[in-house]
C-alpha cells in the first residue's frame, strides 16, 4: 500500500505528484479543497514514505498500486484524478485500467505521448549522472525545467529552495527506477477520445519542459476537454502560482463535477 493522506469528505479528489517529488507538493493546496471534497494525496512507489521499488517503476505498475491503495482506503465513490507531469502519466494508466472508478480528470503539465528516441536517451544520461554525481547536482540541473522564469527570478527564492531540498531528499534508486519507467511508457493518445468524462488540461505559460502548445494539442483529443494556461507559472504550477491554480481547478470542479 502506498503512503497516503486523506482529509475532508465529499467527492474524492486524488492528486498524483510530479517526478521526483512526493505528496508534499500538494500540502499547500489542502485548505482550498478539503472543505468541499475528500482531498487525497499519495506518494508514488519509491517516493516520499512509500516503499522502495525495483530496477524499473513502470507507469502501469504505479497505477496498479494507486488503485490498490484506493481500495484499501475504501474509496468507492467515483474520483476526480489529477496528475502533474509524471502523475499525469500514471493518471492515464489508471484511466485505462479502471475508467469506471473516475468521474473527471485533470492533466497538469503533462503529456500523452511516449518519449522520443532523444528523450529516452536523455533519461539514461540522467541515470548515469545520478549514479556518478548524486542527487544534489541533479537537483541543480533539474530546476530550470521545473520552474518558470518568474519563479526562478523571485527576489526570495523560496519555491526553488523547497523544490531543491525535496529532490535532494529522494531515494536515488527510486529516481532512476522512475526514469527507466518513464522511458518505456507507451503512447496514450488513443485513450483520450474514448473517455466520456470532463477533463481539465492545465499548462504553465513558462513551462520549458512541456510547453503549453503540447498540452493544447493533447486537450483536443478529449471528448469534453477544457484547456487553460496559467500566466507566470512553469512546470510545477501549483507551487508557483497556488492561488491561480486553486481557483482554476475549483472553477472546473464547480462547472463540471459538483
Ligand atoms: C515530471 O515533472 O514529473 C517530469 O518532468 C516528467 C518527465 O520527466 O517526463
């Protein structure tokens, strides 16, 4: 069972975190959601307080563990699943495995495409780098892809410091296992048009990792998709622009779920 937290009651909202972070990345969003919803966060396999994993952590295996944890938590009501980046890759697998368990989905700074050959090669270079240098220099390398220029240029770089500390505290083996798992994830574009549920596609205007145009394209595959871009936000948009993120998400939930 994955380490998880659940607060409040009502329609369950499940938040899945980005690579290589943990459920802590959603902690500041709790007050905005837990009064009207059951706010659930989980540490994906190998991250945060969840148990270590083997060589490769595939998105399918992560999704199977999320489902198992939902069962253990006795979540029987249909959920809204929300995944940021790697969390979105896992959300797509969940929706493939058990679409009947979900009423809506939010894809944040993520994609349905598989890695290109170059993208896959970059993941294996990252594994070599982590094995040689460790997570501290890896965190430094990752930051420009995770945070927008507005966040990186902040006078008091609190968000950047926080994200760096989180990356440094991850388990290097789990980070490498997730990199291998992301490298072999399948293209999920064909799934989106088959899912009859409201979907939110949220991009950060300053996201250098998954540019808004890519998310806009993804949103067009959905039967019932709403695409939004948050100004001044990069990849980790809920940490960078929390108020905009919460308002946009709550607006979607009010209009399509409640
Ligand atoms: C993430 O934020 O989860 C990563 O950018 C995902 C990836 O490396 O594809």
